[in-house]
C-alpha cells in the first residue's frame, strides 16, 4: 500500500511541474501510457471543444461576454481546464488537455487544410485561456517559456510618448508612464501590424506589457505549425498501428461539413439553364457575380475563382465550364485565341487538370467572407459583408425579395454556411413543386441571418456597421 | 522626347537587337546573385517568359549569367517575369519528389495599377494614363517608400515603371526576401487604407486615435491634394463629381454643404467649407469628424493589390522587360527626380534601337582599341555592349540601377564585417 502511494507521489511531483500552470505551449509530448478508451474519449471531446470554438468565433464577437460565457460552459461540460486553480484540483483536466492536444495533432497534421483549421482553433482557444489569466500568472507563463524581449529606456519612452499613445486605442499617457514597453521585431507581432494597432519604427513594434499576449499567440502559432510539420513526417509509423488508424481518420473527417468537392450531378445542368437558375437558386453573391459577368463579359481573378468553383460545385463539367466562360468573354474584349491561351488554363486549373493538380473545392461562406476582400473593379466577396448598406438594400429590392411569412424551410432549422448548400437546398425546394417566389424569400432570409451572424463576428467597426445594417434589414423585411 | 513611333508588329525585329546589345545583363545578374552569399541563389530562381504568339513558359532557370544571356537571346521573350528562389532548380522541378519543391525566398513586391483608381479619376480610365493622373503614382511612391523605410526599416527599394499604367516596388533587403506569406500579407494590410469593391461607396473610414502612419501619409497627400484634386481632377467642380464627394460626408453635413455650394462655385472655397465643417464637428466632440481626411485619402491614397504582395511564389514583371503594348522599357525610377518623372518620356524599344544606329563622335578611336584587343574578343564585345546602351536613352536608367546595386553591396559588406567581428576571438 505504502509503496504504491509513494510511487504515485513521485509521479505527481514531476507532473506537477508539467501541469503547474493551467495554460501550456504543448512543448513536450505526454510520456505516459493510456488506454485506448481514454485515447478515443479525450480526442473526441477536444474535437468537440474545438468545433465549439469555431462556431462561437463566427457567431459572436470573440471575447465578448456571450462568447466567454458560452465557451466557459463548454469547458465545464467537457471537463477541460478553465480555472487557474491549484494543480491538485485541476490535475486531471490539465492532463486531459495535454494528451488530447497531442492526439489531435496526429489526426490534423496530414493536409494543409486540416493543419490550418487545427491551428486556427487551437490559437483561438489558447488566446481565450491566456487572456483569462490574472496578470501575475501571465508573467509566470512568459518566464516559464523563455519569451525575452528587450524593454526600452525611460528616456526613449518619453520621447515616443505621443506616437505610442496615438498608435493604440488601449494605450494612454498613464500606460506609457506605468508600464514597460517591449521592442519586438515586427515579424513576431504580425496581428498587431496587420491591424495597425501598434507603433512601428524601423522594423520594431513597441508593445506595452499588457499586450504581450499577441506576441505569445504568434509564438504559439509558429511553434504549433512547425510541430505539425514534424508530426506529419512520423505519421507512417503511427498509421501502421491498426488500432489508431481508423480513429485518426474518423477524427480528421469529422471537421469538414460537406465541402462540395466531390462533384455530384455532373452534366445534369445545361448552360442555357444558368441564367434562370441564377435568379431562382443562386445565393446573392453568385447572382451578383453572374450578373456582372453577363454585363461586362469579364470577371477579374477573384470573381472567376469564387464563381467558377461554385459552378463546378453545382455540377458543371470542365467542357461546359470552358464553353460557358469562353462564350461570355468573347463577347467582351477577349478574342477566342487569347481566351484559349490565357483564361482556359486557369479554368482547367480549377478542375485540377493543371499545375499541381489540386482539385480546388468551392468556397464556403466563411472563406468568402474572411479571405480576399474585394477592391475596386471586383465583384466577388459576400454582399452581406462587403457591400454598402444602401446598395445592398436596393439590390435585394430589385431581386424581389419581398417580406414573406413563415415557411416550412425556415422551420427546418436550416443554417447556411456554403453557397453550394444554398443552391442544393433551393433546388430541393423548387423540385418539390412548391410556389417558387414564396420559397426563395425565406431562403434569402435565412441566408441573410447566417451572414448576419457571420458579419457580427468580425472585429472591425466596419463589420459592426454591417451587422447593425443587416439587423435593420431584418426588421425591414418583417415589417412587410 | 519622341518615342520613335512604336509598333508592336516590329517586336520580332527589335527584341533580338535589344537582347543582344542593350539589355543590361551584367547588372541584372549582379542584382539577382546578391553577392553569391547564399548558395545557388541565382540558380534556383524562377523566371517565366511570354514568347511570340502568347506562348507562356514557366520554371525557367539558369546556372550562370552567360546561360541566361544565351537563352534570352535564343528565345527573345516578349515579357519576362521574375519569380521566387526555390529549394531546387526550377528547370528541374519535375524530377523532384512531389511536395519537396518549394518557394523559399523572394523580394517583397508591390504593384500599383492605375485602373484601381478608376472610380476617382475623371481624366482617364482603364489602361489610359495622362500627366494629370500620374500624380497618383507619385503620391503612392512617396507614401509607400517612406513607410517601408521608416516604419519597417527596409533600405533597398527598387521602384520600377511598369511600362504602361503603374509602378512596381521591389524590396530587396535580406529580411524582406525571407518574409513568410503571413508577414507579407501583414505588411500589405498595414499599408492599406482604401477598402472596398464596386459596391462600396465610402472606402476610407478613420477613427480616433489616428495612427502615426496615417498622419505621415496625410502629410504627403495634403501636399498634392490642392493642385491634383481640386484643380486637375476638379472633384469639386463638375456636378456628378461633387455629388460623389458629398456622398462621403455625414448626412447632416451634406445638407448644409449642398446649400452652401449653390452660392459658391470655386473649388478651393468649397474645400475650405468642407474642412471647416470637419473642424466644427471635432470641436463639438462628435464622432465621424474625419471626413475631410477620408475624402483626401479616398481620392489620393495608394491602392495596392494585397494578393501580389502576399505570395512568395508570385511572378512579377521584371525590370528592363519590354511592355509589348506600349514598347516602353520597365525602367527604374530615380526617387531624387520623382516629381519630374514623365512616363511618356520613358524610352521605347524602338527608340533605343534606333539610337544604336546614330553615329557617335570618337568612334574611330574606339575602333582602334578594339583591334588591339583582338585576342581577348569577349572583353571587347563586353565593352562594346557597355558602350552600346550608354549611347541610348537607356543609359541613365541603368546608372540608377547601378546605384541601387551599389547600395545593396555596401550593406552586405557591412553585414559581413559585423559577423566576422562577432566571430573573432579576443
């Protein structure tokens, strides 16, 4: 008896060292043995947690009260650590946190897409938990993990005071006086540089102690990215264990919803149907692109990608796509020869017939909203996120989205996150022989609801305006 | 300066001449070799060529300057693009195990294209440019050059005229070449103030506090705005234009201004009225009082394509490449003479080829020198070639390029000295 408990104590003190802090960088992999059941349970629960992180991140402004509340309750439900309490209380949870992270690394290191998703959610999760730490614990974390950056002298601080205060909403004259400022190479603080929330001089950003979290996040992201690349190399050994392979496969497929990459119904749509389909079953973004294409006989690269992949997703074959784009571009300034030389290549590329032969998947709403914002001359993007409120209102009126009542579609908890999903659902409804006009309205509404949620998630004020605007639109429609 | 009537149909005849006697190969190699400090840096660089009949070939790479010359003289490309330095020789990328052929480094680049300003220039549209709207490029260069140097600490910037309607910037510092995709995108976002596509009316929104970068940029814009915006583009003159500008101010201010403008026609005074309203709003402590700055920025601030800057493997038109439509050479821009730069004075390939034939004084003496060095024929050919571009309008641009390369070499020397100092045992 005594022998057993003494042994347990020894292990505990080593683990105390490892789990002494509620938040960790996951630098060291776990070394113990665990059962297969625990392996599977831990992994599945962490996956649930990460998916919650993803959904909440789109539905709410990150770190708003609602976001924090919901995330914290998920921590509780799944038994993950969220309190910086003493080790003994939280030991099991931290151990689970540690192990589950490493298991998911195995599942999510295999492709670029999986890695990107995993890193994004883990970073968001880490950010939440680090932010939650009291200041002393934040310092402790920094020291544990060897993040040393130089501070600037008091004289330099004084000289730069105005610039420091004007660079960041959160920095006041008092901040400059009271806090240490760190000089960090800009490559280590990209988030702050990108959003211009920091003072930048000669390649260094000047960060008050209170903002060091962004740096920490960057470090976390870089370390995780490198680690995943390394993990991918040792995968063959892992996959050779038959107990693990099916589980890992299941885990990595669980994150993607339908991505519309596998073409169904190829060739079931004919080119002359596209005009009428665009009015009936295309989401607003694609309808806009189609119209711009018809009007200008041209689309820029961003628009060609977004719309071209969507068409592939609804079932256009490569030959049809080539014919479609070609016949439209020829009406414009492009002659047949030039089309064949310049544009045909990129269409074949979309279908995976050129270059590295990646069969590109149609963009999800998240991708359309968050990446490659449109600039002058572009027609791509998400109208609910990228358009002027006035113009959007006008457009919706033109497209005859009349305020409509309840319908069966709305009742069937239909949440939209992919343009091709809109198309499929719309076609289903239309195929069911119901009244066309009535059905497309609620479609438009729930789409707009989904993007309202997506819009409110973005952090800049511009997006907040859009959110307010779409809420207004909502009531506009409800008022009949 | 006459551009000697360029006709794209004569390219097949002019290009061989250009690549044989005018293209500054030794300077070009000096640039892309970067002192030979990193192994295989030049050899692993991707070039792409657009040949006659729009044939496009990628993954071209060369082992020496000589090979580069010979190939270019053989293929006579209509367009040359420069890509990234890869992990292996691009010309052999098919032999490399799938997944291991990677783009490792490339200069940080920016592409400013006049068509991105179509919604705010009234003098031209699409591919056209004129001396009026060229000011936009001047402003863009001033703002971005300052920011890249002062804010980001970069030192070796090469600004190049694209040949038709824009400018490119090549940031060649070692730190810049090693930047990740995320870092490049962050730099480009930091430098972006004008956001929105066809569907957005108001493309610039400022909120307090105004970041030092925006302040510095405004200083440049304010310098050019009165002449460029109020006079040349006359944005407060013509009705549709006035309406557009007023569309960018808050509604309450707009109504007042519409009334005021009925009695006031002079653009300078109208602008003062707008500024006064902004001052008033600020004094009243109300939000949204930056509309005067927002107007200036929307009409003048540089618009860059983030996608061009983001990708490590993105291919960009090479300096000294010919623009097939205009015949103009993509020449470096001397920032010391920026305000005097005239895109219509940039030499065309037809001009410089013609200048080759113009007789020069003192040519007999040089001929005698040539005969002396008959044993070392290559040297003589080299010297002849150097003399060749020197007698054309291309000379001053190659000189500018030389100065840029000297700067990089200096830095490199300094860096090596520093490194060897650190390694010395004391």
